[in-house]
C-alpha cells in the first residue's frame, strides 16, 4: 500500500525541492546541457549523488535499505519540481522504477548488495525494457535469455533507455525459453554490449543498447527465470504514474510562463492579457492543469496496491496526455514566434510536454485500452 505524507511535511519537501532545483538546475544550465551533444558523465553522476543526499532516491524505498519508506505517493512534490525545472535526469526510471523492481523481485542478498548504493545515489542503474516495434505493447519482448551452463546468454536490443550511456548498469527484460519474462542486472562494463547514445526531443540523454551473446552469471537474474512478468508490470505502472506527476509540474510551469508573458507583451498599446480571447486561453490552460493534478496524484497512490488498477492509470494518462498537448500548443499560440526560439524557456517546456505526452502511451492508446476493457466487461472507472 502507498503511504502519503502529512500536508505540512509534503509542503516542506516541495519547498526544499523548489529551492534546490532553482539554485542548481536553472534554465541557463539546462540550455548549456542541451547544447552539449554528449555532456560529461561526471556531471550527471554528481547531480545524481546530490539527489541521493537530498533523500529523493529513497522516498519510496524501505528503511532497511537506507530509504524513508514513505511510499510512491510521497514522491509527488519531487516529480512536480523536476518537471517544472526541466531536469535532464531519469528520476522516474532509475530513481523509482528500478528501486521498485529490486524491492519486489530481488532476493534478500541482491537487495542488500544493490539497493543501498542506489538509494544513496552512488550508483545509477537504468530500466531497459522498450524495444523497436513495441508501440506500447509492453509484453512484446523479443530480447532472449537462454541458460548457458550455470549462467545465461542475453541476445537482443533495447531502445530509448534513459541515461543509458552514463548509467553504471541496467535492469534488462528478456524472454525466457518457456515464454516467460526474466529480469537481469547487466553492468555497463559487460562484454558484448554496444551503446549508441542520442538525445530526445526535450534534450534528455538516451541510448539504444545491443546485446550480442552477453554472458551473465546466475546471480544477475532478478527473481526466478521466466517469472518476472508481474514485477515488470508494476515497474511500468510506476513509470506511467510518475510521468503523469512530472507532466503536471511541467504544465504548471508553462502556464506560469505564459501568464507572465501575456502581462508584459503589448499590442495596440495594452498588454495582451487584457484581451478577452487571451484570458479565455489562459483559463482553459489552467483548467487542464487542475484537471490533471488530482488524477496524477490518484495514479501515484493507486500503484502498489494489492490489486492492479490499469483502468485508473489509463484514465489518468489519457487526461494528462490530452492536457500536455493542449497546454503546450496554447502556450505557443499566446507567445507567438518567440515561443519557438531556443532562448525562450517556454519552448523547452513545450518540448518536455511533447515527450511526456508520448511516454508510456498517449491519449489515443489509453482511451483504446479503456474501450477494450468496456467491451470485454472488465471493470473500469466508468462501469
């Protein structure tokens, strides 16, 4: 079950997050990182260690491994602040999904060895699951893992791995001989791994990974071989809910930027904020942000319950994705041409919303899942 912090504690965390990110992850630094095609891994690792020192990486982790055990819902202020400040670090992936996977599936020995350095920010392990041609069909895993003596051979490829080029390792999903799904810890130094770095539309460092008969010891398998399907679903649910919460922070920041711009941009001798059509646009943006915020919070609190509630997550992501598109496009309309320039922070916030709209399925995908559930007679948020 998920635990939520008291309102006062949540507000204190939000205030400290905002102050730290304002001081250390301002827009000028973001532009510098985006302009550098391949920023130094040392800079990312230093930022990641700072996240560990702030306690952000351990919010949802158990106290027995250095975490605070507050649950996923308590990460909402951090995700909101990261989205607002355009931080180019994979908190949802390496900070939440990977730790959730290890807590759920790893043996006691694996948890004791791997979780404390991850919670402290001393190591970064990214979740590598997406493959070419998946199109949000997350069970369509083609990467193969076969037994080889007392270990395994890994063959296949993963794409769009956040921090894939500078992470210390990855948690990789693979198809077992019996058709089940397995999870493996693969060190970045492992022979047979090819890393191809690239940059996403919002400037996030990504990488594609290729595994050519990579030999892994038996200890690299997390949980039983071929029995990782349920743990994988939970990690994907964590990513989806976290993406919703991050998007709310980005939308709120873009709304604030747009309101400020409308107050200082003049036309016909008056601020454009005095025009009724602009006021209507700003109100519509505000409405979409406010509709998305409670659904994002619901998604975070839903993940981790004993029974999965995919319909709730799909409803939340469908609304958030629609809001990302609306808020982003309306902000650019109000800004005009300047809203597409590199110098304007609104253009970078817009790009982050484009990425978050598609992450873990867009509006059309999740509405399709809800329709399928209704047609099959499965419980949804509507029936």
